[in-house]
């Protein structure tokens, strides 16, 4: 009997589907089963496709992909329909997949059989239920939910937890394990349905061992073991490891991403599973989603580890305690990404026994900004360790950054990067800080009584803008109990604020007078991002627009009993008369809660007169020192302006149209006390104001008499019988 006769007798036809050519070759029996003219021939793919139910035809591609991945037969049950869409019969296709002739090609062929099968009657068993619409719908719903859950997992632990909770339609496994690769051995990444410690023997299996997971990783093809007998027959060496778990069926599937097998997934069942084509399709799809989820989680964890490593290198521990000083710092990156940017801070021990405080901000929030920041930070530490002064450290750092950004230049870059920086050299014994600033926000000083003031300092261009840039140095002294805050602009301007409004937001936080710098640092960050932020609702709520770095330094100790107060100092150079405006602003901040606003205006006017006189009538600089001491409402303000000239001021009688000569007249009219004190090669002219306007306690405070100056009339205004001072020579006149 001929083979064709045998196939016809068993209602079995032959077909050959050439995907590349788009043709299907049928014998006579196959054509009959497809409700086509019963004659052998070659048809277009579209003609054959019209005979299959649309849902079943779409599933063919999934079955073919599964067979191609596993190297197995492509099996499917397909419904044959008439031109009106009525189901006429169901056929089973079993075909061998012929891979593409060219490596990496997409043109494959199927050679196999078509055989008619009987559909089960309602309420009867037999004929696998996976061909029903209900199973298809439940499978699609399961895969949709599984894909969504795995896509939302952000760590390997979450992925494994989701995988353990998956309930597959009709054949849920009760034991799961994910195998990874550790050198030349398997490693258990995670498992479910086993006791702790059960994974130990499997961690010792070599990749070349006769074990299903190892073979899956070597070949990239799935292995299905429907019975213990099949497992024992195929893998007798490692069966003793699997036997004690009393499972009945096992599926080992490759975890493949971008064509590379990175591990294996085990699904073990306590009930027998035949692993039909539909079941294998579900398992294969889950394995692919699991592999992608694990790959994403691994990348995310690697990025987090990189980010944490960068942060650890960027934010070193502040080191051993500094005698006489307390330091605290915080860094908050922008949301998302690598959680690292261009902001940094540092504390550097110096060869002279002092410490350097550094804070800076490299332009940008990307990986390159973080890389530049790390290199710039190392360069600053090196220059500081060589013993250079603050201005020299910043000058060298600027040249270093220019050379560094030039080296980075290529077609994809938009231009050189710059960085702002503030470098402060602090003496723990005296509280003196020498500050050099490169385009960075000014520091803020919090006095012992809790008054926060911006201390304007001289500065230069940001680092990396010009190679030859000078960075003038400013000096300020922290008194006992005073704190200085250095921060990047992210702390001030985040949340839609500018420098002015951002400072208003932070000032109450700094004036809380907390003795714990760590709590103060946390409060500053929370003022921007926490529940106390200005924007608590809406699109700006908890929005991280910029990195934040903040560094706090407090000089330990406190002011002597009864003299707790606030102070400010400022040097006004001959070449910088604009510093007089800075002096007026600092004095207003010092007296911002003074009881009498008119006294504040008077103090600002007299201070401006004294500083201007130094610049006009001497060749040296002026040193301004202002102190406010005592209890609120009973405070005393003392302002001194010192210079290096030994010529004493004289009071004049300016005419109505005179443009000068009223300085001492104003002192007599507005000050509660004033005077001039010789100081070595120079002198200091001073005045005092009393908040309660009561008589000062003691002659020294009141400034009665000549106050040691030899100037008649220098004292309390309105003193009876005070003779007027004679006219002074023009050059020595200091009366305006």
C-alpha cells in the first residue's frame, strides 16, 4: 500500500509552508481538510490563511517562535472555517521547523502533517481544554497581569516575589527557582516553595554538569520532564538531588535577553503535567518576561550601586572631630537617574593645623557632571594639601577644570563646563576663616543669639571660565557659639524661589537656635523637600529641581555671661568703596529686630559717614566692627571704624551750602555716646546706641568727656559747657 493511501485512510495530509516565499504546498488530503479543491498544488499563503480561524492563525506565529526557541516540533490545534466564518472541523498540525539557511535570517519553513481531530462534547472530558476560548481568555488575562506586575518590579527581590505569586491557568507550579551564573558554577538567585538551606547543594553544580539547569544555560533550550521516570532516565547523576522534593514534573527554561542566556528558571509541579504546546507557550512567555524583568532589575541595582559608590566617594565622612568646632553636612540629589550630580562638599585637614571647608557645584546633573565633580574635588584636595592659600587653590582649580573640559570636548558635547565653589580655611583656635569664592552663594553666619545674616564676601568668576582669574580673600571671625552655613544654590532656589525669597524661607530655620547641628541640617533640607516645604501641594510639591549640598560649621563654646549677642565685621578697602553699601546692609541685618526703626536708620547713617571719612581722608582701609549685646529691649549697639591714620577728626561748622563737615555733628545729635580711641599706629572712632534709650551704665559706655581722645566735646550730646573744636587744616579735616 502506498504512503499516500495510508495518509488518506487516516485523514492525514501533508503540507509545506515556506514563510520566505509566502507559499504553502499541500497534498490532496491536506487540501480537502482545508476545504480547498482536493488536489495537490502550491497556493499563496493568503489563500490558505482564509481557511483558518483568525485567532488560531495569529497563534501560529507564537507556536513557531516557541518551536524555534526550543528546537522542538511546532504543534497546534486549528479550526477550519467556511467563507461565512462557521467552524467546519478542527485539525491538529505537527510540523518540523526548518531554520533559516542564512545565520540571523528570518525566512523559515514548516514541513508537517494535518490531521482531523474530534471536538469534545459539552460536559465531557478529553480533548485538551486549552483549545477552548475560555482557556485562551484566561491565559491572555494571566499573561497581561504577569507582564504588568513584572514590569513594575524594581529590584531582583521584587521580581522573585512577583514570580512566586504567579498563578498560571490550570497548572500552577508549587516550586520555583532562578539559577544564575557565578564563574563556572550555578548559583541560586532566589527560590520559592523550598526550605531555607535547600539551595546549598545546587550552588556547587558546575556548568558542564549533567543537570537540567546547567544544560539549559549551555544550550539556551528549554527542557521539560513530565515524570520522575523521565528525569531519572535523562539525568541519573543529579536525580538524587531532585528526588527528595517529591515533585512529579519539572520545566527548566532559559532566561534569555538580547540573544544571551543569563540563567535558567525552574518550575516544579507536585502533579503530573504533560507540557502541551499551550502550556509550554505560557511557560516560555513567562520565562521571557522574567528574564527581561531580572535584567532591568539588575541594571537598576547596578546603577544604584554606582550611584551610592559615587556618593560615598563624593561625601566622605567628615573625619575625626575638630577640637573646638562641630561640623555637619547633607547632600540631596535630584530625583531620578543615578542619584548623583555635580554638587559636592569636603573637609580637608591642612598642613598648618587648620581645616579647609569646600563646597561647590559643577554645571549639570548628568554622569559627566558627576565625573567632573569627582576629578575637581580630588584636585582641590591636592592643592590644599600642598599648603596653598585659598585664592591660590581656586586659581589652580580653575586652570585644572579648563584643561579637563577641553579634554572632554568632542562632537557630542555642547561646550566646556564651569563650576562654582567656595573655599574657606578655618583656624579652630581663633575662629578666623579666610574665604575665597568663585561665583558661589555667600556664606551665612548665625550669631550666638540665633540671628542669621548673609556675610557678603569678595569673589571671582566661576571655575573653568578663564584661566587667569584672581580670587580675592575675605576674612571673618566666628565667635564662640556662632555657626557658618555654606550651601549650593539648590538649597535656596528650589521650589520656584530666587535668591531673595529662598533666603527668606531659610532664615527662620537657621534661627531656631538648635544646639544640634545634625537636626539643623535635616531641618534645612526638609524646608525645601519635606513636609515643611513652601510648596506642599501642586506640581511643585516635593520637587527636586537641583542638587543640594549644605555644610555647617559651629565654633564651640558661648559668649561670656551677660554678653550674649551678635556681631559683624567688614574690611572696606580703598579700591572698593562699594563695600560701604555692603556695610549698611549688614548693619541692617544685625539690627533687623531692633525696637526703634529710627535708631536703625541713625546707626546706618553714622556708620556710612565714618567709613566714608576713612576712604576720603586717609590712604588706608577701614575695618568695621559692630556688636549688639544684652537682652532684647535692653541691648547696646557699639559700632567701631578703625583705620591706620593717626590724624584725629575735628568738628566743623559747615555752612548751609556745604557738602561736608557734618560727620561729628551727626554723631552728637544721633548717638547716645561716641568717641575716638588711639590704637597704636591708628585710631578707632565709635558710637553707641541703647535700645531702651536709657542712660548708659558707666562712664566708659556713655563716652562722657574726651574718651581719651583729647577732642573737646566728644561725648554725650548736649553736655553743658562743651567748647566747640577749632577749625582744622584742610587735609586733616575728618569732620564730614
